[in-house]
């Protein structure tokens, strides 16, 4: 996905990439989801090498998990 088509309202890091949802609350709940950010272990492992499109998908899935609690 081209950068120009990405939502500019998403939080960005110092490199102008989609920012991590990390809030430094790194403990797992009973579903093996990190309590602070709502991500799975695999999503955290993928984050560093992910392009902005994948980062947006990860953030969306994590947000949906947190909303479902």
C-alpha cells in the first residue's frame, strides 16, 4: 500500500512509520494476549520488519481484541 493512501491520523514514530501500540504493560492475559497493547506474541515479533500496511492491520486486530474484553 502506498504511503499516500495510509491514514495520516494514525500515530507515527520518529521515522514517520506507524507507531507501536506498546504501553509497556507486557503481561499476558488468559488468552495469551498482551494486556497493554492487545497484540499476540507473533504480532510483536513481526512489528519491527512490518511495513505500514501490516502495522495498520496489527493495530486494528489488537484494538478489536481489547474492545472485545
